């Protein structure tokens, strides 16, 4: 397996910066826990790179977790279901997409979701006020070809099957399954910068106060964690900085041209904020070397904002 597989196209996934994130983590993680798993891009990369022995994927988006469960544990079925849908669209792609979207919104079937993700504009998921999938199709394409989709589904199953727990609960519940001495938590929650009022990009938002309380609980337990949260697009910074008392190291990662800006014909460059917990920094000396943290960082309550080159 030479190429990292990813059968679920998902705007906002950390697929393109997963290697940078993993470079700052220990290489002997027992369980990598993703409370906001989404398309599980980081766990797939970690399994591909041999960084973790087992995985816990969780997300409140139930249909998405049902899809991941099929990809991991019943790959041939979901690949065949997708292939059948892909062929059924022939000659009436737009009408068929609308029909599948309506069926998904009434049934939450994971095979229908995979088809929608493969066909919707820029893999950009959108939900209406009723929580229904309402993104339009990309009418220039028919979606990923079945053979290519099957290959990636089977490859992900090979990486994760037999060592992955998949749940669909509130992110705070994942704390019940953590072993602080050996596990690491990676969090990619809905960002403040996209969460003003009802957020059409996510089936459920996250209150900042709830997230901060959860991080404080992880700190008290000594859990290693990494948080992707907000950042900067062009000259505009999104979201409030996390409280200094959490004692996090703040790294800005340049992620390239903003997908949303591209859709709008702009050239904005995006930088994502990455927060590293004190327990992680204390565990991995090489992290401090790679991001050039000052030697006395422990003596200050201020977050350090550094840039990875």
C-alpha cells in the first residue's frame, strides 16, 4: 500500500496536514481517540504510518459513523452498494442525485450518504435548519468511479479492521474510554469562525465553554491531546483564543489556499491553529525541538504562538 487511502471526501478534513500533525506526536500511541472523527483522516494516516496500535472514532453525526463502520467492518458491502448507485444515475444524474438526497434525509442510509459526498459540490457538506443534507451536486462530474472507491474502502478496512472502536455519542463521553498514560486524543471540533448562529456545515455545533471544560478535565487527568481549532484566513483571524490557564502551546500551520475562498474566486491563504497539551509536550522531547519552544515555557501561563515552516 503506497498511497494513503481516503474513500470519504470531506471539505475541512485534515487529510492534507495529517502528516504535519503526526510529526509532533509520539510514535507509540496505544489508542488514538478522535471525539470529532469526521472522515477519520488523521486516524487513517496514523494507521498508515504505524503511529498508533488502535483507534476510537466518535462523532455525533450518526450516519457518518455508520458509514465509517461499514467501510471498516463490511467493506465489500458498502463498495457494492456505492457501485450500484453510481451506475443507476447514468443518463439522469441531476434528478437521481435529488432523489438520493431525499431518500437519505428520510432514512439516513450510509450508502446514500457516500454517494452524496462523492457527488456534492467540492465535498462541501451543508445541512438545513431541520438538520437535513441540502448541498447541491457538482453537475460537471458523476462522482468517484466505483473501482477507485472500492480500492480505497478495502485499503482503509485493512488498516483499521479489528482494532477500531466506532461510536456516535457526545464528544465528552469519550473521556470514559481513555488511558492517560498511553492514549492520545485528537480533536477537530466545529470552529468558532464557522459557528455564528446555526452552522450549516455541521449536524451539531459545540459551545466554547463546553469544550474548554472538557480540555480542563483532560488536563486534570494528564491526557495527551492535540486540538485543531480556528485559525486565520488571509488577514482575518477567527475565534477567541483559548484560556491561558489551559497552558497550551499554540502552533499555526499554513494549510494553503482556502477551499471556500476558491469557491468565491479569491486567493486567501489559510493558517490553522493547533493546540498541544502540556502532557504531550512533557512526553515528547522532539516536539519541543521541532517547533522551537523556549526552554522555560513551563514557567509561563501564556500560550506560545509559533509557525511551522
